[in-house]
C-alpha cells in the first residue's frame, strides 16, 4: 500500500459523509413525527381539508414561481453584463433547479440552474454561480427578517425561539460581515485562503474564489441592491400568503403571522443537510412551528403533506413542460451531472 492510499481512503470517507449527511437528519425527523403524531388523525385532517384554500395555496405558489426569476435575472445582468438573459431562461433555470432539489439531495438543483443558463444564455459558470450565491443570500436575509417580524408579532414570544433567533442572527450578521470584508478586500482575502487551503487545491479553487468574490460585489451597487430588496420582499410575501392559505385549508383560524412564522422556521430548518425535497425536515419544521399557535400535530402534518405533495408534483410538471417545450434533453443534464461528480471524486 502506498503512503497516499490512507489519505485517499480518508478523503473518500469524508466525501461520503458529506454526500449522505442528510440521511440521519431525515431519519430522526421522520422517527420523531411517527412517535408523536397519530396517523389516523392525520388522515381525518386530510379528509377535512378545504379544496378552495388548497387551490389558493397552489395558485399563489405558481405566482411565486413566476416572480422568483425576476430577481435572478437582475443579479445575472449584474454578474454577466455582456450576456442577454431572457426571462424564459431565468424561469426555466429556477423551475428545473427547484424540481431537481425535490428529487436529489444536498441542493443539487443549483448545478441544474447553472447548466440551463450556460446552455440557453451562454452565461459563464463563475457569473451564474455568483448570481446563485447572491440569490441564496438574499433569501436567507429575507427569511430571517420574516421570522423576526413574526416573532415580534406574537403576544408572548417563547424564550427558546427568541434566544435561538438571536444566536442565528448573530451568526448570520458575522458571516455577512466577513463576506462583505472579503469582497471589499479581495486580494487580502485570497491570500488568507491560500494559507488555509492545501497547496494542491490552489490551482483549481483560488481562481474560482476570486471570480466568486468579484461577482458578489455587484450587490453593493445601489440599483442592484434596491431591486434585490424589493423583489425579495415580494417573493417572501408571496410565500407567506401561500403558506397561510394552505394552513387555512386544515385550520380555519390561520393568520398571516402564523404563516410568516412557519415560513421562517422552515427556511431556518433547511440550513441543515436536507433530504430530497426536504423530506422529514420540512414536515417536522411545520409541526414544530404550528405547535406555538395551538395547532395539533396531526393537523399540522396534514398541511405539510398537502403542501409537499402539491408543490412537488406541480413543480415537476412545470419543469418537465418547460424542458420539453424548449427542446432540452434531460439526458444531457444527467451526463453533465455525472461528469461533475466524477471530477469531484
């Protein structure tokens, strides 16, 4: 056995641990739900669901699906100014990315978004990657803002939740500050990365990090920032309305504050490794959030199942329709994704 064999084995184990980290998280979430929720009561709650409220939930979600690409298009125009980004391409990238995230674990849909943008609009990978990272940072900041507003709207906010949000907020503020510093002091940040990263990774990673930091800097432009904030407010406002309508299908006393709190908790839950479509984590987060409003666990799980099933099936149908209409071959994406995994290994 050569000296490098143990190192290769260790690296392989680390990659496997990262790739499958979502499995124990999903197992724990599902086990907790099965332990504390009566499935017979879940079935009864599903049978009582108001179909008009469910239809409203899906309708608002479809509007959400149409609005989200507008922010991505603005960010792409900033990170790839020489490229023309059609709304149709930004819409398809988001639709396919969301559907892939529903089918594959660990946010694999982000690669699908870059693939679509490269194929349809010839957007360079560094530019699309920067725009996607910015898009996710906007989502994270907006979700946290929604959660904070919802908590302050509670008559008696639970101490556990308030303290948890304080910790998460502090971590995110520090993280954002470090990112802003790295963007502003790019050369110094790259020197720090060069010290921290193994030398064998320098050739592959440092140029990509430089492109990413350069791309992240576009959010400092006032016009881009204002548009991103406005669209983030619209995107997450629609998410709150959709959640509230869905909760109202099984719990008539649903309020926008309840929907906002649930949206925020679900968003924070997805900071942990997520199974395809957030199975287990998504459902447990909704049961946990609605418990603070006195919603029985079985009723909350019924809403979670309705929401997950419909957004999953409709999302897949939208992505498949867009893919076929625009003449893309899913097998090409599968081959590109397999090639990417081979490069990582």
